[in-house]
């Protein structure tokens, strides 16, 4: 803690020194910053202005909207080279690298097209750059995609991206997997800081509101050097909506209803920007009863409810910007155990005159929104302060500080339904200081230091992991340069993580005591390693881009893998850690090709990933060759699992082709194929394959999009159908019955929607209809934890099935103030 205080004081001293220097450098003579960007946005074919088109500089977090004549102006900019992105509904996104020096002009002509060929990204990069110049595979999910598709949480919303899957525990809990790797191997970024909320747990979702999103960027592979270690699989960067252009005040209200679980969601937000002072706020409420499928009928205790809210303020001036944001994610959700009686009906815990008992569920339980045990309550508060100062030499200094408080409570006693048994109290402080060097001979370089400090406490009566303190620090340098058609980028990083676990002794009643049986032993571990990456992107022509990237990643074992000892209610397991675990080290090579024309877009990516000391959990057997069931703290009789290691190899890739056949350009036919295979280097028949490897998947979508429907008030309309084919997964870790094969299944989805506008082409509201699993297929996804719930003795089917047919209607109303 002493070192952290010294670091913070040092950073603040640098800022106080730099601010007047930076301010003076951008205010020569009369105190007015002469650096600006102005221009006109027009239709490339008709040469008519595009009022409302947005111009945005991601690195500087400042932008403008074109006026009625298509003209925009952005003032008070620092000198230097920056990526500028331009957007207008119905047109291909445009991006360009612009040198700002004095009064700079950039006129842009946008082309009408439905294939996004040049979307700007910022994930894992030195500075904002276009997808064409990034050597690593990146997928971008825009806001309109999230509106068009049915989802129940933020990861569910992106689980159809090629190479991305979700490990789920019912509709409310989803964890991201990228190319077969998940948990702490995926770093999730929200509001510019890494999301920290007990990611090691199967039933621990991502505490970010899916309505407060501008776009989502998925970086595949261990190439993120600016966000810290752990990202062996990649990074998911959830980007909040951009600050509004100057002089704008806008808001939105929306509602969503889904038939399968009776989900009702409401969202409202408002934001404004007055003379560089920006602000915003949002609130979301969501609730659902138990979901239903053809085999299980209503799945008892799969209900959930959310209340999320947040606010932000910021200022953009001649010296730079400073933004402060706060979000609060609050969720109650049931934990499905899947136990049934002899008739096949789910059973529920009941209070029988002061004695805990069980009873079959009734018809009134099916559609109840009330929570019952076992249940979980999550409260996640996050405060982020993001700053950027423009320096006199053309460089920039960035400082981001974050504080997160994650309170996770599990309730399992029907006699005391409001008293948590497991209560994890996690505080995380994150810090990042970056220096963006001025451009030198075309090289764009950033050096920095970042990390986090964590403190986890147990405040319940049950204990799964020990209380611990963690301190993490890393230094990095990343750089890139474009040589005509070739862009070279890379970097190096050194990380050190220290962890101190606290001992816990329990008395005969299972309560903490100075003396007694040891639940957890105290230990100290220190992990350090070097990561790096080097890659190139070669624009062979205007249509073809070739990419190659090699990266080395590092991940230290998490607290659960090292020292878990207890019942993990939501995963139906008793878990044991392993203090002898070593860090994982990944070496990965990616190769890809992008081909784009006016009517066809084709992308192919291949990868090979070798991981030393890969950590995974396997089931334990006793001497009789049956499930090992620890007696202590395990009244449910859950099987025991323990973490172990092996060297692993993962390989596969993604293929995407998007066709708009001429002359029916409004027709959109997209196909994506994802495949990954994971094997242990020294595995035998039953241990040859790694657990939790998703099945191969083929997504095929036929969609029609219309910028305007005749002379009606309908614009940006679409209608489409989708086939989601999941192949059988028979390459599983069968040792000790840890994992079972999963059969193939095919789902059909459909959707339609439109914007309704007035005579001035102003959007009055947007309406979206969708249906998932149109044919009501009963299926189990290979990464569903509910697949391992108890057997239904009547049907002989093992586990619980996924959501059945689900209709959705969504209404969104934009509000603009003068």
C-alpha cells in the first residue's frame, strides 16, 4: 500500500507540473488555440450535404456533428496525427489519419453501402487505428446489432461473434470465451479499466449494463499489452457511448418484452455537451421469471432482476480532457440446482414450521418474479477518472484511476432467506499512467505503467476462498509505423503480481476462531513474466489486406485455482485449489486475410496457441472409483473437483463471407464458421482433450435492409432469418466423468425492425421484433453449466436444457432537446 501511495503522489505531481505547461503551449499569443479541424461531409454519388453526420477523434474524445450544410468544426485541438472517424446512418464508416497543425481542413465523401469496411477500433492498440492496419483479429459489434438481436445480458449479446462463445448458468449469467479460453484469460474492459468481479467463478457474470453501450470491440489472442497481463484469450472492450458534439442534448427511452421468461426491461438515458462540458446519466430496470423449454417446462429458479444506473461528467478544453464516470450494477438471481421428485417435477426448499424441507413446485411458482433460495445478489459499483493532458512537445500524458467494489452474496438457507451464507467483499483500485510520445519519423509510441491493488474479505458464514491482498504492477512500451502499404506494430511488457492469502481457523461450530481446524492456510506467492507481440498488416491492394501476428502472454493463477476449499453453490461443485500451480505462458501465432469489394466481404483467420502449465478443473474419484463427496460443509452431496495443470495446444480459426449481390444491394447474405480444438500435450485417451472447448459453429443469415421503404415514414428497415448450427462436440475431457459429449443442434431465428420518421426525416421511434429458436428445439449448449444438473428420473435425461422459443419486441424513442 505504501508503494501505491508513493506512485499516486508522483503521478499527481507530474500532472500539476504538466498542466500549466500544456495549457501555455496551446495558447500562444492571444490565448486562443489555433489548432482546429473543419470540413464538409457529403454524399459521394449525389454530392449533397449529410446533415447530422458525426465526426469523432477517439484519442481526444472530442467530436462534432455536421450542420444543415454538412459543415463541421472542432476547435482547441493539440498538434499531432490522429485518427478521425466519420459516421452517418446508411453509409459506410470512414476513417483517416489526419495531421492537425493550425487550421486543418478535412472534407469527406461517404458512400452508401451496407458493408462496414473501415470501422475504427481502439482495443489493445497504441493509438486509435483502423481495422485494416491492425495485425490482430478484431471484431466490432455496433449498437444497431445489439438492438436487432435478442439478449438477456452483455455477453449473451455478443455470443454470436465468430470465435466468441459463452459459458452460461441460465439466462442471467454468461461468461465470455474466446477461441476456447475463458475465465481470467479474457480481460473485459469497461469505461477504460479492467472489470474486476470474481471472474474465476462459473456463475459469476460480467457486471456491465448491456444498454449503456456505444460499441463492443473483441480482440482475439494474447496481444494486449496496454491493459495488463491475463489476456491469453483476448480482450473485450465495452465502449460507453461517445460524448455528444458541442451544443447537443439528447436522450433515449426504450422498453423490451420477451415472452419466454416474461422479461420486462426499461431503459432511459440523457446526455449533453455545452461548451466542452459534457454530462450524462442512465438507468435500467430488468426482471424475468423462470424460463421455459420443451423438455423441462419452466426451469425453477432461473428468474432474475436488475437495477442498474450511472452518471458521468467531463470537460474538454485546450489543455486536454478530464472525465469522471460512476456506474452501479445491481442484480438478484436464482441459482438453478435442477433437483426433481419421482414425478419429474422440480422441487423447492420450504420452511415447514421452523424445519427446512422440500416440496414440488406449483403452477404459481412458474411465473413468479419473487426471489427464493438458493439465490445470489451482486452489487458492483465502479468509479473511473480518465484524464489526458496535451504537452508542449506534441505528446500527451494519460492518467486513468478506477475504484471498484464488488459485493457477491449467496443465500441458501430457507429458514434464513435474507442472511447470506457466502459473502465475498472485493475492493479493486486500478491505475494506468501513459505517455504518448510525439511522432518520431512516423513511429507512434506509447510507454506506461499500470496495474491494480485488490483486497478480498469473507463476510459470510461459509467460505469458498480465503481473504487475500493482491498487488499487480506492469510496465510496457508499444509502437507502430506505416511504411506505404505495410504497417508494423509490436511491444513488450513486464508484469509482477504478488498475492498474500490469509489463514482461517474454524471452531467446532464452523465459525472463525483463534484456534481450531484450518480451513485455509496462509501463503504468499509472487509471479512475474515478460509478454510481447509483433505483427504486420500489409495492404496488398485496396481490396486485400494480409495480416500476421505473433504474441507471448502470461497469466498468474487466480485465488480460486490456488486455494479454493468449499461448496460452490452455483456450479454444483465442491472445489479444491492447488497451491503448487505455476503461471500459464502462452505463445500464439495468427494469420489472416481480409478481402473487400462493394458487394463482397471475406475474412479468414487461423491461429495456433501453445500454453505451458494450462490450468483446469477435473472431478475427483474416491478409492472405490466413484464420486468423491466431501462431508464437511457439503449437505447437498456435491462432487469434488480440483485444479491441475498440463501443457496445452489450441488451434482453429474463423471464416466469414458477407455478400450483397448486384443489383439487389439491399440483400445481405452472411455466413460465419468458427472452429477450435484443444488438446493436452501428454494426454491419454480420456485426458487427451481440454475441457470447456466449444463445438464448431456455422451461422448463416439472410437479411434485407432498406434505407427507405417507398414513400412511407419507414427508414432503415430490415427483415431477416438466421440459421445457427452447432456441431456435436465429442472431443471432451471424459476422465473421471468430468465432462460429457454434447449432440448437435440447429436453431432458427428471425427478426424485423424499422425507424419511423416524420416529414423532416427525424426519427420518432424505432421498433424491433425478433424470435429465437423459432422451431422450439430442446437443446443443451456444450458450455452450459446446467447440462450437469441431476438426472430426471422419469425421462432419463441428464441436466437442464436451454431456453425454448422466445419472442421479443423492443421499442426505442430518441429525444433531442434544443
